[in-house]
């Protein structure tokens, strides 16, 4: 086993671990829902609706949290997913190279979101780079030009599709 592991790989494996734990919790809730529902079926005087619904809500939240962790893993790999066509794009892309949808970078999750709460005193990377409209327009033009010959991104996306 390598003693040295780069920070990126460490973050990714931490996120993956959190995803696995959440998946285990989801399985546990599904199991409990089954038991609760059966208890209700066996005894008409028992109403487990509240307990069942609470677990259903928890499961929905866990799925959202898993999706957020998947986004963080992608970010560690320098990628982001198009909200329209789900194609993986380079983080720097302003538009999806596949379908042309614009990336709303406001919903990009900064990597330091996972830092402990007291770390929020330091300004986030996003606040540091507030581009003027002119800068944004220039950046988009450059990125749009890159998109056409972004064979790297294309390859990555195609690999992802072969499932
Ligand atoms: Zn797209």
C-alpha cells in the first residue's frame, strides 16, 4: 500500500466512503419500512404511516446528499455534469460541449464546503473571483472556442457513456 496518497485521491475516497455509508442507511430504512408496513398489514389497529413516511423522507434526503457527493467527486476530477444532458464537462467550460447548455456556476459547490464550520470565516474561492460582465463575456468566448477542439473532454464523456 502506498504511504503517500495525494489530497485529491484522499478526498475522493472520503466522499466515496460517505456515499457508501448513506447507501447502507438507505438500505436499513427500506428494511424498516418493510417491517413497519408488514406490522400494519398484520394488525388493522396499527397505523405506521407516520413512521413509514419519516423514513421515506429520510431516504429522499439521502439520495440528494449522495448526488451532491457525486458532484464533489467530479469536481475533484476537474469535471462537472451538464444539468440538461448529464454529459461530463471540464470545470472551466461555460457551456456544455455536447448540448450547448449554459453552466450556471452559481450552483457549483466550492470544494471548501466540506471544511469544518469555523473555516467559513475565510472567504471562499468563489467570492474572490467576481468577474466583471466584460471579463465573463471574454472568458465565455475563449471557452466556446476551446469547446470545438476539446477532444479531451469529448473522450472523457464518451468513456462515461459506454456503460
Ligand atoms: Zn449538456
